[in-house]
């Protein structure tokens, strides 16, 4: 069952990412940003489920990445843990923006520029690729 759930989360993450790109093209920036945040969150949760058998009930992309980094390190995968850590550091500000989308989309008005949303989508796409590599490295 968890294999099916992993694939379902990955599929949903891909669809959220695709939808965010479509919404960006239509200049619906708030919805593009929200869907992109969901794409990041679900993709990380898919990796956590696949690698660890659990999905934390957390919505923060940075917190989820922190859990992944810690668990990879605990399991002896220091090199790949450091790769994820480096990604998190390199995109710290963008990841903070991605996290803010989750809360701001529900509780306040917010606006992002086209370039902001493009950058967030780009980082989200890179995150998806990185997590594919993490899973390959850990599971072979």
C-alpha cells in the first residue's frame, strides 16, 4: 500500500507543479504560487514516505527538508544528506518565500511578481529532480 501512496503523492506533486506553470502563464500568480508550494510539499512527503515509511503532518517545506536531512544522516547517508543540506542553504530565501505562500494564501492578501513565482517554480522543479536522485542514491 505505501508504494501506491508514494506514487500517488508523486503524481499529485507533478500535477500541482504543472498546474502552477499553467497558472503562471495565465498570470494568476497567487494560485500559481500556492500550487507550486503544494508541489514541493507533496514531493518531499513522497520521499519521506518512500525512504522512511512515514509522512509528518507538517506543511513547511524547510521543516520537511530538515527532517529528510536529519533522517538521511541518522541512516548513514551523510553524502546525500549534505547534498540536500547544500540545496536548502543555496535556496534558503526562495524556500522561505515558498513556505510563506502556504500561510499567506489562506490568511492574508499577498502578491508576488512574475519573476518571484518563476524563481519559486524553478526551485521546485530542481527539488523534484534532487529528490529523485536522493531516492536512487539511498534505494539503489
